[in-house]
C-alpha cells in the first residue's frame, strides 16, 4: 500500500484549507483532524518527523478537508467534540457543544458538593453532554435527560455508554409533558433550550444555519421564553428546598428572564456572565 509522509501531507492540506480559513485556524483544523480521525497527537508528530499515513488515511483526510471547505463544522466531520474532559459523539441531529455550555456545567459543579445525593433533570439534553458531565461529577446523583428527538436520544445513550456515565434518557416534548418523572421531587434542573429568535437568523454563521438542527436553536420572536416558562412551571412544585435551576439564555434576554422569574414567584434569581462577559446564565434557587 502506498505511504504518504505526514509532514508533506499536512502542508498540502493546510494550504488547501488556508484558501478558506485564516492560516492559524487552518493549522488548528488539521491538528483536530489528525487527532480525532487517526489518534495522531501533536507530540507524536513532533517526535517522529518521518511519520507516514497510508493510502486509506490519505483519502479520508482528503475527504475531511473537502467537507471543511464546503462549510461543514469540524465536529461533524470528525463525529466528535470535546466537552468537560469528555469525548462526545455528534452529528447534525444534535447541537455541537459550546464552550459556554461547558462553563455552565463548571458553574453548577462549583455550586454544589460533589458527594451530595441529587435528582437532576437535563431538559433538552441533545447529545447528552450536560447530563453526562453532571453524572460524572456528582457520582451519587440520579440524572435524567429529556429530549423530543429520538435521534438525539440515541446519540446521547451512545455517549453515556462510551463515557461510562449512568444517565436515564426519556423521550419527551417539554411543551406537552407526560413523563412521570415530572411528578417527582428534583434537586437540580438544567436546560440549554432553544433561545435564538427567528429574527436573529441573519446574524448567524452559515455553518450553524446550514448544518445544526433548527429545532434545537430557534424560537419565535413573539414568544422567545416559551421553553423557560414551561420548565419553570414544571419545576415549581417539584423543587426540593434550596433546589436550583440553571439556564443558558440569550444574552439579550436577561431582564426578560428576571421578569419571568418574578412573575412565576421565583424570588431568588440572578443573571450571571460567561467568560466573554455576556449575560449568558440564569440561576434560580428555591427558597421554600
């Protein structure tokens, strides 16, 4: 089988990627492809400059570069995304986990003792990244992930298995709930629901609009808080004393979120900033 010198191959494909991406981004994309597709890490490349790849790998790399040049996100090309030190399988049936969502998990973990026994709802679980990360951090927790999409739930189950996490996944339309789980007490409710207004589509990147699932992104302009309102209603009578609700929110909707919380008698609610100083998270604590 024909062999290809990796260093020369890298340079060739980085040049191709640089026609569409800035040079540093092209280099980073190539690093991700080699790591995620073939397990060839940066240190391995540095220590073995004569490293080669075979004809099949060269063809796979060529196909991957072509997909990137077409605008497909690198996480869908490799089928993998990193999240809170986990590897999460992704496809166009689920959102790609974002750094902001990883920060949401980190804030939750910093707010509660790891040994605490909890019942956790992750509503709109998608790839399962939040539920799985919380199950790994809170080893005594019962974690339930809900999603309306059967394809998303199948991927979430695969991710839980591959990351050795115990999570129960339930198919559920939160806007029309029927699950018995919603009648049980809960200590922690987490959700990163659809929150991008339809009118904001024009400002979004094409690789998001063309590839990621619309149903996980968008809400109508005339009811942008529909999911938050429903989740608060479901949680209101089930939250244990000092129970918490954590939301990822539209940065433009902080004041509206606080108004909604007051309207629904959640007195202790705060908006928190993310690493980019955007009003990205809402924390609600049950005072009953």
